[in-house]
C-alpha cells in the first residue's frame, strides 16, 4: 500500500533540522505536487497529535507564522521557534533566507 500524501508530508517535516524552517510550497514542490501547498497546510493542521512531527518549522513562503492559530496557546509556535534560536518579529521570521531549509537541495 502506498503512503498517504499526509504521511509523505510528515516524512519531509521530520527532516527539517532544528533551527531551520521550510514553507508549505517547498514541501509541495519536493513531493512533486507544486500546486498543493494548501494541502500541506492541512496536513500540518492535522499533525498536532504527532509528537515526532515538528509542525512549528513550517511557515508560509514569506516566513510568516500563518499556522500559529492551530497550536495550543497563542504563542506556542513562536516560543518553539525562538527556543531553536530563530528570532521572530510581528509573527515573521527575521532573516528568513538564513533559516530556510529547502528539502529539494
């Protein structure tokens, strides 16, 4: 049986190094489905019961913490990223290009 799309997304997210982030679109591109960034977001929203999926490391293409509302507590996503050394201002990652991890490279 083949892996579900959500499981394929989780496999990629598990590889994001601590202190790095990636985007919904970068994951979709890596999986060969460039128009499915929104579905990657749905997978992230469904992953919060999976302790081994660091969903806080997935942000939008501009470095905005668009998924923060899906974490328990209003600042949990921010706190998790800051604990990994990532600076956040106005719900956006500072020096996003430096922290960006591209699964395709």
